[in-house]
C-alpha cells in the first residue's frame, strides 16, 4: 500500500509539474506575459477580488462589502471570492499573482491524488491509481479551469468527495462521516456551486 501511495503521489505531482512546464509556457508561470484568448474574468474579477479581500483580511478587517463593484456590493456573501476557503490563505503570505500560481499547482496535484484514492477505493491497483492521478490531474476538469480559480479548486475536490461517500457507505463510522462532511464543506467553500451540484 505504501508503494502505491508513493506512485500515486508522484503521478499527481507529475500532473501539476506538467501543467507548470507546458500549460504556462505561452504566458510564463506568473500568468502575466500573455493573456489567452477569451480570458477576461481572471484579470477583471478573480485577481482584483483576491487582492482586495485578502488585503482587508491582512488588515484585520472582514471584507463584508466591496466598494469597487459598481456602486458597491456584498463581498463576503459572494462565494466566488473564496475568502473562507482555507487554502486561499496563501494570499496572505504571497502577492496575488504568485499565490494563484501556487494554488493552481497545489490543486492540480491534489486533484490527481484524490483521483488515485478514488480509483483505489473502486479496486484499482497501484498502477491504475497512478494512471487515474495523471489523467485527472492533466484532464479538462483541471487544466482548463486554471483561469477560473474557484472552478479548479472545486473540481479538485470531486474525486475526494466521491471517495468519502464510498467510504461512508462501505464503513459507516463517525470518522468516515467527518471526512465526508469536511470534504463537502471544503468543496462548497471553494466558491463554485456548479461543480458541487455536479458532484451531487
């Protein structure tokens, strides 16, 4: 089992590394050099919202309202800002753009790792689980979503939620129920309800 986990971990990191080396080649790893055609929301919505929201948090203020949207509008109430999603706290440690890069890499790797766990739960061997990690980590649900961060983060959790459901049904316990609850909560807090519904 230990060797299988290592293999799955390597495959998951390979998927994220492949995205970093190939997927960012056209616009360099900071996402700044070129803007792919049709990508507007990242630069006009997600990036400025992250900069605003986490600057407010860093100042010790809960960002309930955003005065920069039109005549102002609710901020925390909008799930897509992801202020309450724990991994987004990286934005408190890094500038906005590198934080998005780190989060994209981490979520692609996490997606691959969870896909491997799901494959193992469904009976795949170590090689099959590693292949699942590589394919899901490099798949359309991950790579195509990097410019829509909450979608990428929610997609990364899909196999984890499904594996948690499988475990809770197969071995009901307080622990399996807690894992399922935490997985679902994490996916909801990513701020992309469409993939939460897709998972359901």
